[in-house]
């Protein structure tokens, strides 16, 4: 596995090895397989939440470039997730 820093992801961004990821930063997962995929950008955005026995722990954040289109309004997955979380908090208070 390799990781592409998400906030500055360009075609020329340097890939980060598993041992070099930093807590709090977001990365796009990049994989290479024996079946022939070479540095395939999966499209998953992951956030490093900490380390356990020197191994990084990740939280899935969202899929890259996923949009919900209703009429002319475009909403990405992160905005939709935040809206659902806010609605959930409001409903629990009732």
C-alpha cells in the first residue's frame, strides 16, 4: 500500500509509505497488486486516527469525486454525511 496526501493531490505528488503517514492527515489509498494493477488510485480517502503497536489506524472519510445530484444542486458525500449527522443530533434531542 502507498498513500497520496489528499490535500495536495496532484499527478506529481509524492507517495507516502505506510510507515510515514501522519496522524490527522487524509490520504488517498494507492495499491499495487501481483495481478497487474500498478499504483492504482482506489478513490478512498482515509484519515490516520492514531497508531496501535506502531501500525497506523485509519478511518474511512469518503469516496473521492462522489456527487449527489438533485435538480441543479450538487452535494458531495462529505456534505451529505455531515447533514445526516447534524439531523441525527437534533432528533436525539427531541
